[in-house]
C-alpha cells in the first residue's frame, strides 16, 4: 500500500462503502493513518470524477452528515439523488439518521 498515492488509497476505501451507507472524510483519513488529513480526502473526492473506475464519492460526507461535496457533482441535487436511490434520507443537505447509516472503515475493514 505504501507505493500508492494518498488519493489512490482514499479511492480504495471509498469503493468499499456499501450502498445505503455513508462515511466521513475524517473517518477515511483516520483509517489511512492520517487523521489530520480530512480536507485532503475531500480533495481526493473532488478529483474522483476523473478516475476511470467509478468512485462512489456521494457516500462521503462531513462529520455531521452534511453533503458538503454536493457542488462538485454535475447538477445541483445529484449527490442527494444518488443517496436517496440507495435508501438514505436527506433533508436540507443533511443525512437523517446519520448514525444509523454511518460506515466506519476502522471497524468494517481489516488490513
């Protein structure tokens, strides 16, 4: 894993988030051993659309369940629509029952 860029490592984690679940930028950063790099995870999500393989960036939100990355998706409500198609309820750009649908890579993934 050390030969891969930080962004590539972020994408590997993001691809493992199951449909109907979300995680946060900080949770991914902590899983990668770089807890202070939540903003860098956000930058990786913003660049994810240029990857050949699909990255479910819509499943990554801020620590409060806010859709802070929604402006990087085509269309104003695309991020919310993708989440709702997976059964996640969103109101006023915030995930309802955030704790219930939160997926923590530190608990779910084993290196």
